[in-house]
C-alpha cells in the first residue's frame, strides 16, 4: 500500500449517537448517497451532458477499466472472509457477474468492449499502462479496506450500488444523445448492471441493517459508505484535473493518441 492509498483509509468514524432503527439507518445511508455519490461530480455532469471531447471520454473509459477489473478482486477478498457457506454462495455471484462464466463473458469483458468502442487497443487497456496514479491508489485503497476492516464495514462499503441505477440511466441516455461515436452496443456493460446492482444492494443493505446493532457499529457502517463515496469521487477529481482543467496530465499517464486501435489513429477528437 502506498502512503496515498493509506490516507484514504483514514476516513473518520463520526461519534456514535443514539441507536437508530433499521429504517432510520437506511435513511442515513441513503442520505450519504444523496450528498456524496459521484453522480454529483462536475466530471460526470460534463460526461452525461455531452460536454467532453472524444479524448476526455477515452480517459474516463480507460481509468474506469481499472476500477471494474479490480471489483472481483475486492469481492474475492471479502468472500474469503465470510464464515458462512450460504453467504459465500450469495456473494460469489458478484464475481461471476464481472469475471463471467467463460471466456468472453462478464462485466469486465463488456467494459473492454466499451473501451474498444471509443478507440482503444484491447491489449493497451489490459496492460493498465497510462492509468492515473490517483485511480490506482484509490482502487488499491478500496481493496485493502475490504480486506482489513470488519465484515460489516466491508459489506457497507458496497452500498454505493443503491445509487447506481440512477447514474446508469442518466449516463446511457446522455451519452447516446450527445456523442455520435457512442452506440448502445458500446454501452452494453450497463444493461445488466440495472438488475445486478439493485439485487446486490438489497442483500448488502439487509445485512447491514441486521448486523449494525449498536450506535458504534452503525457509525462504522455509515463511515464505510462515506469512504467508498470518496474512493469514487477521488477518481473523478483526478480525471478532471488531468484532462479537463487545468489539464495537467502526469508524466506516466495516458495522453491523447496513445494506445489506440490502428483504425482510430489520427481520427479527430
């Protein structure tokens, strides 16, 4: 773990108050999403409203790939810690959703097709060459968090999935409307997430409501969700700084024109 990754792990747990009812706890969790989820980030507003150029969309697709690719690693880390076979059977479906049942299947494969659809060479994306350091650090911090914190906190950190159907709907509609180089096939990754994410969120929310049985445990669960929101927000901060304003691309990060398919080299941004 790098110092930057470890800094993300220090998300403070706010002092515990009174014990919330399960419904009050759910409301508090949803309030975190209403205030902190990354659909509110300026980069996403630009993305969904068609205000980014092709290279800025490419930067998003490339960096987001690293997050997508590490999600099953995160889930395998949590799966190994679950003491109950029934829980493991439920959680392992998340790994199947991303890795697939066979070659050419799963969410990671669909994200690779998205990256190819905006012009990237597949091998370049798989290499993770050009990923922003902040992307790498924040994703590493998330995997480390899930491996080191309590099971309650690890599960609670996944609850950003409660908010993802809204951002997916906004993203798909906005990108299809505003970018002539985006097709429904390019965005096929999001089709299955509209059913997978609510299923996963329902299970995780029920787990948190049943296991956060003291004010202290509830405070930890809330802090875990705030941490995960920060992981997602940090990635967009880095994209905005490098590729929008002030446009300071780090020396080791992807630059427009690099890593593209031969038939996209030289195409206008």
